[in-house]
């Protein structure tokens, strides 16, 4: 049987590479833009080409790195479970949620309330067929992530008190007067590196505050978003989404170590980020 590790890494890297295809693709997008989130059409015009470049380059690098693993025999006689009625309702609910979010984004509506309402509606519909669903939902939530997220917000406040926001504001104010390419590469790679040190949630929050303070717009703000989204493809601790993915696969008895992810991420992330930032211009 083939080693599942390469396949798990490929899924994680491709998912992160596509995290700025749409405004709803990554919560970090909402953090960086806040209430200034552009409508869907403007988003696609700005990030359409960089996102395609990001995914394609990530795929090509992974194809090269994982070539020797992907030639191994894959188990094909696995038992296929039949989807129960409540599972079908959930599946349609996920599609409904995606439509709601994309529609809200297209009409420049805040995404929080529609997402919450759609999720609750799907849960209620499923509970009509399976009365024990709420217990399953409660058991399936990664409760350990909640104090982690709370801790990340505490880190943001601590760094703000230590002067991190002031330094970020000074840096952005300076880069607003740089040549566009130099500023885009510096800001994108800078926030990508910081995101891997502290996770992209606190780095995104600090970036958002600095962007708001300096009234940074256009290519500089867009480059920062790409760095926040794509930078965490370097290490497993860089993104909250990757941490949740790691928790999910550990429940299945599998594991990806920090070094497993880093060895691939060091090859995958830099070229994808570089070309995505150049495509932004």
C-alpha cells in the first residue's frame, strides 16, 4: 500500500494555495479586509490570475517532489460506505452554504450573519432526521482549538503593547513610497515569514490594523493578503486551517510532524508566493 503521508501533504498544500481564490476561501481574508471586503467581481479581477498561478506552481512543484511516492500502488479495494439520508441533507447543506456565501460576497454583504444562519438551518434540517446530531456535533468540535484561538488574540494584544503595530504602520508607510514590485515582494514575503512564526491569525490582525491606520490600498494591501494566505504553506503552525487539518487526520490515527511539513513547504511555498505576487502586478 502507498504511504498516505504524501497524499495528505498534497491536499494541504493545494488547499492553502487556493485560499485566496474567493473571499470566502479563508477566514484570513475577512480578517485582513474587514468591512472593506471588495465585492466578488472586484476580488476575481484582482486575485484571479495570482490564485491560478499559485495553484499551478504549487501543483508543479508537488508533482516533482512527490513523484517517487505517487508511483506506489494505491489500495483500491476499500469498502465504500453508502451515504445515509441525513448525510445527503448535509451534503446539500454544504452546497447551499457555499451558494449563500458567494451570493453575499457578490452583493457586498457581510459574510458572518449569512454563514451563521445557513449553518444553523442545515443543522436543524439534519436534526429532523437524526435527533442525536447535536451530540455528534458537540463531540466533533475540536474544543482544544478554542483556547488556542483565544491565546492568539492575547498574543496580538501583547504584541500591540510591545509596539508591533507601530512598527508595522511605520513599515507600511515607508513601503507606500517604494517601487510597486519591491514593495509587493517585501510586504508579501515579510508577512509570510511572520505568519509562520506566530500563525497567520495574529499576523493578519496586526496587518489589518496597520492597513487601516496607513490607509494602504491597492497592490500593497493585496500583496499583504497573499502573504498571509500563502505564506503558511511553509510550516504546519502557520495557519489555523492547517492546525485543524492536523487534528482531523490525527483522529484517524495518522500524523504529520513539523519537519515532514517543513521539508516540503520549503520547496513549495517560496516559488508559489513569488510568482503569485508578480502576477498581482
